[in-house]
C-alpha cells in the first residue's frame, strides 16, 4: 500500500559549495514538520558560519512512497531564515553527519537516512573529535526534533528495479564522534 510523503528541501546559502541542500521526508500534511526542522537548524546557528543561511521552501512535492511518482504539491508558510553566527575560520567541506535509524530492515539492510550539516565551525575539539558542547547541543536539538516530529520524520527507501520504495518512521539517531567530510566524485 502506498503512502504519500512530503519532500522538504532546506537550502544552504552563501557556502563554498553552490546549490547545497538537505532533503527531508515527512508523513505529515501540515506545516508542523517544517517548523520543527527550522527549530532544529536554529539550534545550530552558533555553529553555522557567519553569513551562511538556511532557507526553507514554502512549497514542495508530495510523493508516492512506493513508486516515487509525484502525486501532488504541498504549500505552507516558509519559516524564518536561520542565519549562522559562528565567527572565525572553518573548513568548507567539514561538518557533522546525523544517521537516522528506523529499526526496519529491507533486503538484509536497515533502512537509514543521513543528514550532512556542512559547513560547521567551532564543533571540533583539540583531539579532532566533535566537541562536548556541540555533542550536547546536538543531543538536545535532535531529541526535541524526534519528540516533536514523532509520527512524521521519515526515511525514504527509493524504489529499485523490482522492489518498490518504502517510507519508514525514524526512531532514533546516531551522531558519529568525528567530523564528516563532503567531497565530490566529479573531477
């Protein structure tokens, strides 16, 4: 049975990487999820470099989770822009990687999602691990997101060959203790 899911896009502006986005999926039909996302990004404003902003679309696609076909469009009031306030130098392709766990398995693999928060500044400790301050902020913000978006925040397994797609609720998250690095396969 197919289920409609909202595709929500968050744009990272004024970054060294043009067109940087995070793509999210949700079961909710209203605007609460987008507002919850905005609060999650706002919790990291002091780690987002000064001048970098995160903006949220006010409209987007509704997808059939089984086929991936666009079945409609959602419209909502766009939340306020999140503006980074972290000063100082930062590595442009470095940040944090959140892994969204579902506890649901498909073809011997857990369906999981990832969100890369890049770039971030001031989130690394002297030994190269994530700072305790950043880890504490992440635990608080992500715990709040998972609580507020319960029944909404989803990971979508795209359809492949003979297997249909599947959207699954997120049940927990993992934040690796080392910074995440983004690079391109294109040369």
